């Protein structure tokens, strides 16, 4: 408290940015003092543990607040978050890294025209049978958002289709660990996409197959598909190439801009690696950990013309032997390979 008073005094109440790494016991007085004396406050970053209701109340009293970040140590409920968004029309960035769901619906504002970045990470303290997050009204009121993070949400009403296409400016979408009924419908503006650990999505269902066929992401730069329990190589091929079903006919422009690709833990084999080598011409970092790729696939990947690949992750790949790793390193690549206890089916392949 004494240190905060000194900081406010030195700034003469004109501070525009505040970072609070530790708040303990006196959070009410600390936050109330800050927002009452620093009326020009634009950026508030709360990294320590605090009562969520006190944080939200204090933020609504900062008339010029443009950016609010609440770390994972502070749990806020979804209703309070929506109330804050209603009360702070100038917010361009709102990050909440531990949000608790509710049993009933929340009333989202009609529009949030200033909001460019929204992060709603689900808290681990979710009650049973809660309606965690209804994405439809959220999408309707955030038409200008460019970065959206809604990670870890369970218990969505599964009849809803997740249609993100109205977000025409969306460049970053993070849905890791989220429960969806079907594969999401995506806008063509996306550059960074994280769909890791989405275990409940049924790609074999007719709606998912249709939404997969409709996906067209010409600007994609970063893609993460790791730990999909039901994703198979054939489905991944369908996602990665628009010529659906013809392994050797590829649209080279489809994934030309991808720089980083994480496919760890998927049913990836040499055929899929050959596809990647033709499709992702700008690829610089590739994670194939815990896949079925062999030395033959690694050679196909590294001997293509004009390859920009600089980093390769092959941890726990049980079908790769050491000569494949040596070959990759001889090409100047940074290779991460945690040697498995036992190689299953690995064959020594001449790679030169």
C-alpha cells in the first residue's frame, strides 16, 4: 500500500498504466485508490491473486480504460465479465485468464465496436451442469474483434454450430481444449489457429464434414492440431488440401503462408509428410512428435526444393532411427528428439 501511494504521488495522479504483480489482503483499498486517483488510467494489468468481484468493480470506475488483463490467479464469473464490458465502452483489449461459467444465460451488450482482443479462458473451478459459454451472442457483439481466445470451455449446448464467419477481421482464434459439437466454421481472414485437444468434436458427423470442406484459409500462418483423439491422417489430408480425396493433386496456394505447424500426437505417416512438403512451402518449424513418421518421410521433407524448414521436433517418434536424425542435422536443422526407450519397427534407411 505504501509503495502504491508513492507511485501515485510521483505520477501526480497522471499514470496511464498500472501493473499489480502482488495483491494480498488489501486488494479493495489498493484498487479503489488506484482508479480514484489515476483518472487517466488506460492500461491495468493484475497478475496477482485478488477477489474477482473487486477487480471488476474497480475497472468499471476507470473512465478511460482501454486495456484490462486479469491473470489466472484471480477467478471472475462470466456475468461479471459481461457487466464490465457493458460499462467500459472504450476497451480495446480484455483478457480474463480464469473465468467461471454460470447456470443461466448472460445478456451480452448489443455491440462492442472498440474491442479488438478478447480472452476468456475457462477456470478449472467449473460447476457441474453449468452453461459454460454460448458463442452465438458473443460473436454478434464482437464484430470488430481481431484476436479471440476461448480456451478450455466445457458444457456448451451441443446443438449450437460454432460459426465464426461473421468475424470478418478475426486473425487469431484459440479454441484449445474446448468442447464443440462440430468442426467450427471459420472466416478466411484467420492467420493463427489453435484447435488443440478438442476431443469432443466428431469429424465423422455430416455437419463437420461439410464445414471442413467449406474451410478456406489462404492467410493461415500458424496452425496447431495437436492431441486430437479422433483426428486421423485421412481427415487431416482433407483439411490441408482443397482437392479433397486426390492425394497427388494439391493446391499449392492453400497453405503457402504457414510458418509453424504442430501435429504432435496425431496419426501422421510418411504420406502425410509428403503432402506437407508440397503444400507448406514457407514452413520453418514442424512438430511431428509422437507420430508414425519414418526416415523415408523425413528425407522427403528435407530434400524438397527451396525448403525453409529450420526446426524439427520428433520427440518419441518410435519409427525413426538415429541415422534419420543425423541426416536432418546435417542439413542444418535444429532437431529435438527425445530418444524413446524402445524403437518399434524402425528401419535404418540410407538417407544420402
